[in-house]
C-alpha cells in the first residue's frame, strides 16, 4: 500500500511540476511577454550605447588634453593672442584693416545687403549665362 501511495504521489508531483513548467513557457512566449522582453533588451542596449559614447567622449577629451600638453597649446583661445608654438612664442597674425574675418559676410561698397534666397542671382557656373 505504501508503495502505491509513494508512486502515486511521485507521479502527481511530476505532473504538477511539468504542468507549471509548460504554463510558464507558454506565458513567456505570449506576444505581450515577447514585446516586454524586446523593449527591455532595447532599453538595455540603449544604456550600453550611451555608456560607450560617454567613454569615447572621455577618452577623446583625455587624448585632446594630452596632445595639447605635448604641443604646448595650454592657453585658451579667448584669453591669449594665439596658440603657443614650441620655442617660437605666439603664432598670431596681425589683422589687416578692411579685410573681413572668415565667416563674416559684408556687402560690396555702394550695394545694399542682399542676404536672402536671391542674394547671388548670377553664378560663375551658370549654364544659361553663355547662351
């Protein structure tokens, strides 16, 4: 009698264990669970990518400071007259009067400012100009 009770209990326990295992697997393969898992993996990948980008930026800043130290470019651009060249002092050039700096736009003398879409109506490479 005890033998039958033992095997009956063992079979029932194995059945319950297998049923719960199968039910968990079915729930984990449901569309909602797959979507949640995919979203979690995407967020985790985004965090890893962000950490990588921060590491790259830190490495770039460190390498830039190493290069500046090696080249003697320790002075900030706004404070000094120009970058320091090793053994030569500053490398600033004298400014010429009437010569605009790079990036500035000045109209020609006697012309009004044409800073719109038709600012330069004639281009040197205009194909219709020769015909």
